[in-house]
């Protein structure tokens, strides 16, 4: 690992992002009664930094320290949108997706479409592209001189219909604007 990356990695561990974000994640999970994740990009993947489980049970494959292709997750899509990744820059993220149970991979054209949609709305979504029966909404947080983060709300598709995703997307932007630690701000996308 190059020395600069090693130093950056050490700084992020010392920064303890899960502890900094814990109050916001807990408040959001309590309000929406769904699973809330915190993540950042790690190459073409999202690294799950923390998660807060709702009082009602929801079983998903995610685990803190686990990774998923950024192109298949609401968090990854939110970060790519906030970081201005467009055009040919999306290719590596699309290539990093594995085929789903139906043999489909995320194409760069589809990824460009969902990024454009996220930019218009101010939040990203994913509907059964990362896990069957599950939908997610994600919002990115940015900071000067630091890496972008994202927070997502995950729920079963029957509770996360289009109207609920709209509601949760707006709520995430509002709550993160109020609850994010000093130095972090909700990405201005629209």
C-alpha cells in the first residue's frame, strides 16, 4: 500500500466515523423504524462502517466491515453522485458489479441513468438490485478535504414503495443536515 494511502487509512480509523455519526444514525433509525447504514467508497465498492438495527426485525446480508459494489447500493450511488463521477468514470463501478440471481449486471448506461435521477431528486435509491425483497434510499455527506460518506435507510420492498422512498429521501436530507457532525454537510445535488 502506498505510504500516502496508509496514512489516510490510519487517519480515518482514528477519526472514528461510526462514533461521530452514531447519534444521527440512531435518531434516523428510531424515526423511520428501518435499518440505517453508514458507508464510504473503498475502490469500486461501498465499505459498511456502521449500521443501526430497528426495533422490528429485518434480516439483510450487510455487516460492518463488509463491502458491496457501489453501483448496486443506494449509498454508493449517492456518493458517486455527490463526487461528480459521470460518463467514462462510471465504467469501473459498473464493471465491479457481479451478476445478480437473474444473470444481470449493472451497465454503465443504467448507472448513468440512476446517477442522473439521484442528482435531480437529491437522494439515490436501489430497488432489489443488491438484495431481493429490499429497497434502499441513500444520501451523501461531504466535507472539505475529506472523503464523502453516505447514510442509507433499508427496508423490505412492501414498506419501501415509491411514496415511502420519496418521504424517506426527504427526511434523510433534512435530518442529516441538522444532525451531521461539524464539518459534514448534505451534498448539494440538484
